[in-house]
């Protein structure tokens, strides 16, 4: 439904309308009541506030620009008044250049636009009895005290219609539309009122006026200070209650008052905190199992036979390893990797296998249980039919609807912003742009890989010389470790820098697409941003997990990148420990950076602003001016909060086989994140315009995609990144006859049997090390387990039968894990969620007559 507004429109920028035809706001002085939410008459409630700078007070020379801005603003405010809104202007107490325009929507305007927006309003109180959950006795210890925040009364609702006004539950016209609904209606009007036309193109909406600097801010008011109750008896002080019972750190173990959050901030913010709380609660189970698997690895690491062989001077001490780079690298002793092999035993254990299978089931349970919880919230918050009835077309879309087409179904004319050919061109351009920027991310990852290859040569040739006198440091500061840590740090810095660029690129592409509704806009932007972030954050982890050390050839015939750089090799125990290091640096650094960016910076800005204001004056400051000095929430609202948590969800699920403590760290982070986000909203940011939301939008299918990918990646990490499958194959097949010499299944001899032998005389001149060979030995061992025939064999340096057994076992493991996890989930859900029929009374309990 496109609303036709009767407005005063400027024909061109060069034409000045008669000032007598323009309506101007009322002027009033501040009445000295800092907590007042009303006009100077004390009757009309302030539903929105506009802020601008008085051009006559600006000390600049661009007077012509100031006249244009003033003219646009005057016409805009006049059109607001023509549409029924009431305006009152007040000069700032602290800064005489600032003017605050307070906006009030009278009863007639609220009723008119509530019908246009299809807003659901109460018909009568809900008299249906609800059954209490069996867990209520337990959860009451964690719920907010109902005497402090009283439960919201439930109503039967219906889309508002003025002609059926008598059917609605109206006890008081001043409270029938709550503050959140009033703000939504006023923002709807502000976004569609025109202020000028240029070349037959309409200029309208508060967003454009904010972007061009004609207004400095536009926001609804908080109802009180978060530090104390309001002195106004008509104010419920909901902001204060939210801070005390929700945002304060003392409530970290309490359940969130979701209904109260939804009432004050709207459904969109309410469902975000409902999802974040649900995700955090589900992480408790994953964290407990992860810690148990980690402890199992710690307790069994001393019994790790292959690690003992690496550290044994009679076994690992007699194994000489081949150089890991050409010429400058030297031969080295296997016992150097003793410490890393001990650490690897903690993460590369049987417990990790169990945990990977568990997380494949957990991620599906989380998503399915959240769907049920989300459906409950849709029912309780009355948003089941929101998308079909209440969501309006974006004003930017309406303004471009210049083409007329015939609807194939209704055979009626419709206005659209572009033809079918134009739409195809836009989609092609946007898709190409997305792929182009993804390729740029991949190029940056390749740059990090080249850094790894080139810097490893430097560390290999210089690091051992500088620390040769300190044996304790040599155990930990190896060339592999130094290369891995520095590359991870550089990768993290590159990720943070690219994030800033991709944010602007994604917004530009989505604006060019011109989505029809705000939900379509956010879903499109979400998909693009997540694609960018997915490649940006996870590409380095995928490289380490599935590509590093997999295509390296053998010492006599290594594989080179770009014909110059020798491909990277993993440690004898595999790349699992390096993957764990990469995850720890990226996840930890990301959490620290986000907290600095989201919490510390707004706090410092607000703190400095308060000190500057206090230095200028000690006068009583009104509520609208106090809120103006808070930080704006931004156009995308909670988008970055969702993005942060979904990226974390990916780290927790996609690579959890390499780091069982990831759910525990995520749990601790999220417990703090809930209260930090609540603290930011209630204390550091202006109040958001309350918005409706039916669900978490495009984040739901994104998480479902991550869940499917998580089972695959964890199975492949166990199979191809860890050393578990080769150890199991050795234990069950190659430690006993006919391949082995032991009488019983054992892990003894594993290291000696799996490190392939290479004859140093077979080195080519291009890769032969400068350093001379020591001792009488004529062979060295390959660093990685490539499982090849020894020199002198008729198939020397070709893959042996052990290699093909391991490959078959790895592929079989991936298939079995996929089928078993999928089958278990299928039958589990048949057991947990049997088909059921809702009663007719339940289905209609919230619907109209």
C-alpha cells in the first residue's frame, strides 16, 4: 500500500516558496524539568526528536549552502505539520547553535497511520489459561523478580481499523499506543515526507536529510536516566529497570526479561537477545563435553606411545630428519619436536573423535530447538503474520517506481523501479562484484601463504644460530612455530583491515540492488557480508587444515609454488596443532578487538562528551539533550552483533575437532556479551527506533549451511589433518603380521615405521643443503608421513601399501561419520519431536474474529 501524502513540494532548488505558505514549529523555552518527556504544556508526549544547527550561528562563509539547507528543512517541517504532526522547537541549554525539534503525533495521526501500517492492537485481554512448565520451579531462581518487572498482560489483537475503533480495548487514549508504537509511526512519517524535487526527482525522508547534514540527529527518547528513577510521576522508568535487572553485571547468571526488552526496544532487539541467550544456554552442554574431552587428552598424554618414541633419545634421538627447505636448511633431530608432540597428544586423542561426532549432533539439535523457541516467540509476541500484513515498502524503493508493468496474476498495473532487463543487468553486476571481492580475499590469503614460504627460509637459516646457546628456547621457538605465529598475527591484521573495506562494498552493492522491503534489504546485505566474512576469516584455517603439507612431493622431488617457493610441510604429528594456534589467535584477537570497538570506544566518547559539557556549564540538561550526547546506534542496528556471533558459531562448529575448548571460550564470551550488549544499549547509545521482526532473518539459513558444512569439515579434520587414522591403521593392521613384527596389537614402532627413508645422495643440486652431513649415516627421514618405499626398493620413493590402506580408511571414516551422524539425527528427531496436532483453540487463540 503506497500512501498518498498531501505535502508542500519545492519545484526546484532555485525556487523559494512563499514563506507565508510554510508552517513553522512552535518555540518554547526549557522548563527546567530534566526528566520531562512532554512538550512545554506537559500534555503532549515527545515521540521523536530532530536536531540541527542554527545556520545564523555558524561562523562560515558558505552562506548560499546554508540558505539551501535552511529552506529544505523549513519545507520538510512544514510538510510534517501538514501531515498532522505537531512540532515544538527549543534551543540547547549547553550549545546555543543547537536546536531541538520535538515531534508529537496526535490521536488522529496515530489512528490513521496505524491503519496504513496494519499495526496489530489489543481487542480484549487474553482469558485463556496457560499451563506452567515442569521446570518453572527450577527456573524461578534465575528469573527476574516479578515484583520489580511485572509480567506483561496478554491480549487478543487485530490489525487496527478506524471504522472498528469501538471494538478495540481502549481504556485511555494516551496509553493505547505505547511509546514504542508511537515512535514507529512517527518514524514511518518522517521517512516519507518530501522536502524538495530536482529534475522531477523527489527528495524525501529523514535519512537523506541526516546524510546531507541538514539534521544532525533524529531519535526517540529514553524514558529516564539509567542511574535513577525518573522524577516525572508519569514516566515508568523502564530504562532504569532494564539497567538494574538486565544490563548490570550482577545479573550475569539471571535469565533475561525478554518481554520487557521487547516492550521497550521492539521485537527486533528482543528476538536478538532471545537467540543469543538460547545459543549461550546450549553452549553449556557443548562446553561440558569439550572440557571432558580436553581433560581426557591431558590425562592420557603421558601414555601416548608415539609421543614417547619421539622424545626417547634411543628412538627419536637416533632419527635424523631431512631439511625442510632448499640449501639453507640443515638436517635436524626428531627429538626437537618432543614438546609439540606432547601438546598434540592432548588434542589429537580418541576424546577428540568423540567430541567431533557429538558436535555434529549438537549443532543440529541447537538449530531445531531454536526453531521451536522462535515459533513460541512468534506466537507470544504476535508476529506470526507480520511479513504479510505490517511490513512496508522501503521509501527508497517507492521513489524509484517509475516503470509500469502488468501483473501476470492480477492483470493490474503495478509500478516497479526497473524493467526485467534492468533487473537482470543489476543482478549480473552485483553477482560479479561479489565474486570479484571474494577473489581479492583469496588473493590476500595466497599472499599470506607466500609469506609463510619465504619467511620459513629466513627463520630456518638464522633462528637456530641466534638461539643455539639456549637449549630451553630451542624446544619451543622452532622455525615452524615462529612462521606459524607471525603468519597468524599478520593474517588477523589483514582480516581486520579487509573487514572495513568489505562493509562499505557490501552496502554499496545492496543499495544498487534496491530491495523492496527492509527485511529484503537486510537479508541481501547479510548474505553478502557473511560471504565476505566467511572467506576472510575461515580461508586461512581451511588452508592449514586441508591443503598445507598435502602436496609437497618428497625430498628428492619437492613441489614448488610459482616455480620458486617450496611448498610447506607439516610437523611429523601433522598440522593439527598449527590449526589450533591459528584458531586461538583469530578468535581471541577478534573478541578483544570487538570489545574495544563496541564497548570501550563509545564509553570513552560519551565520557569525554560529559566532561566537556560539565566544563562548559553546570545547568540542568533536559532529557532530549542528554540523549543527543549519547552515541548513535548506526543504520544497520544489530547487524554487526549477529555477524560477530555467527562468525563465532562457525569457529565453534567448523573446526571444533582441533580445539575442544572452543565451546567453553565461546560460553564465557557470550555470558559477557549479553550483558555488554545490554549495557551498551541502555547506557551508551540513543534509543533505537523500535522495529518488528518475525525471526532472525537470513542468519537462520546461514547457520543451517554452517551446520551441514561442520559435519563434513570435522570428519575431514579427523581424517586428513590429524594423525588418528594412520595410528589406528598401524595399530590394527601394520603392527602385527603379515605387515608387522609384533605378536599383539601395539603402537610401538609407529614412528620408525611411518617416517619414510630418503638417501641423501639422491638430493638434486638445487635442493641439496649447504651444511655438511654428520656421522656415518647415509639416509634421512621425511618430515611428513608420506609412506613411501625406501631407497633400493624396485618402486623406491613411490607410495607403499600402508599409504593406500590409510587413504581407504580416511575415506571410509568420512563416509561412515556422515551417514552415522545423519542417521542418528533423523531417528533422534523422530523420537524427540513426534508429529502432533494443535488444537483449534490454540491455533485461533491470538487471531481475530
